[in-house]
C-alpha cells in the first residue's frame, strides 16, 4: 500500500503543542467543548467545533460554523501559531497511557486505495455525519483530524515498527506533552530523505491497512476529493502496528424491558444464558461473558459459544443482539432504535449504574471487548460489524498535524 509524505501545518512552538492539541470533535458535545477551551485561546477545538465561538443557539451544522472554522484556522496561520513544513515529511506519533505505549506513522494515504479496498473498513457510516465532515474539509481546505489506522505487523526487520524504534532511539521528539487525561503524546518528524523513503518502501510491502477509528472522516475525505486537485486525493492517517492497540468494550443501556417485569426478563434470559447474581459490578473477563445491571442488582451472564461459522455471528456484541436485544427487548435495528444507547468502556461500570439508577435506563449490559484479530477478520471478509463494536483508547489528538488540500501548497524542497 502507499503512504505519502506531506508538508504539514503544525504548531510552530513545541511548548504550545499541548495547549493546541485537542481530543477528536466527535467524543464531546458543544457544551463540553466550550468548557474544554476555557483558558486555551488556541485550542484546536476552535477549528474542529467552531460553533463554540458562535451564539449558543447556532446549529452545529449551519454553514456559518464551517465558515468560522476556516476563519479560526486562518487566524492561527496568520498569527504564526502554525508553521508549514518546508519539505514533504513523515512523522512518528507515539501515545503512552497506563504503562502502555503505541507508536505509529503519520502520513497521507490514498483515496483511490480506499476505494479499491486496500484501506479496509469494518463499520457503516451515517450520511449526516459524513456531510458534516465533508463541509468541514471543503470549508477549511484541509484534513484536520488524523484517522486512526492499523497494519498487521509481521515482525520482519524491515517492518515499519522496527524503523520507528530505530529513529526514536536516536532523536528526541519535537513535541512531548502529557494531556489533561494523563495520556502522553510525542511526535518526531522523519525528514531525512533516505529514512523517509525507507518507510515508504516498508509500507509498499504491506498488502492492506485497517481503519480502526474514524470511519466518518475517512468516508468524508473520499467524497470531498476533487479530481482536479491531486492534493485532495490524499488524506491524513496515523498507522499503528496491530499488536500495540487496545480496544475497550462498548457497553449497552436500554430504556425499558419491552413489557417484561424484572422476574420475567430474568426468566427469559435463563433460556439463552446462565444467569448468576453478583455482589459486585461485573467486568467480563472472557468471551461470551457479560454483565447485566438492573434495579440495583448486578448479574453475570454466560452465553454458549456460537455454532455459526460467520465471523460476525461470533462477536460478543452480535450474541447480545441476537439472543437478547432483538428477541427479548424488541431492538431489531440498534442503529435506528432510540431505546438503546452505547457507553464507551472508558467511562467505566459506574456510568452504567448511574444511567440505570437515574431512571433514564432500565437495564445495562457490560461487554467483553472485541479484539483486533476479530476486527481484521471482519474487514478481510468484507463484512461490517454491528454498530458501536469497538472503542479505541487512547485517542489521537487533532491539531498536531494538518494536511492542507490547497492547490500549490505542497513543496518539494529536499536536502
């Protein structure tokens, strides 16, 4: 597959990188974003969620919001908060959290290779969310949020992982900061021509890469591409070795029991799983083990291993959907049913208890996380996972690297 060096827009002063970098636009609402930028005039949320700089009643999808995003980005360029890399460059982006490190290559990837299936997906996208990012890309003339991707590491000496390790042993990072959530972010430019070309060659030997997180941004980049503008045919990604990534569970909460009372629901569950009361919150430790919280009580559920050969049917989220959500709770389409909501594992089991104890929801399910091997198997089979099957942590920060799609912006200055 192809990766491409690019002339990034990036923070000029490394000391400001931590104040500029922001969590992805889609992990918070407008109110949370507005609170997050207090005391941070150059936070990238002013670009990614520009409605925070407009009257509170402004629709986040109004054209005025995208115009404000363009204005805010241009202001950061004009005031030299951002600089433009003088030559096409690749980058190493490392995240460290809770004693675990993952290190990836930041580069541009090809719209055409996405269309050909060399860049593989595992989720469907919603047209409204696509349109939001298409408008943002076209207004700012930039890809502002890197898409989280993975490659299958083969352990060979020439693999990107080993090239990254060699580089960071020699050079200090350009940016190195710990964000307010405790995640450390480090970034190294790879601007030496021979080394940069070695990375490009290493990816040439890789058959495909996988979208981990950012399907809507990926699809938007594809649809926003202008055939008359070569630069728009490439978009920003950070590509990690698959074995360094952690997927957290994506838990479920449901508003009602579909006409069942508590005892009838438990009796119905016993027809499809073993059900055992638990004195403590249930964090599943194995596949097909799930937790259930209802009316102040936790239960441990264990489902039989599915007999189907279809990889989708063997996912824990599919087992819950096929055995409980559809037949017992009447949720046949979790993408569209307003009675179900999804809670990322980063929020913990206490968030499930809170949602139920408040009366907002009737029942919560804690899940065992999908694995990277399962994700890649689904993508390799050309299939689509059920909605909200994966939650990746830690998140990449937006604003450290921006890929401009403006014609004539790229340069080819060499050593």
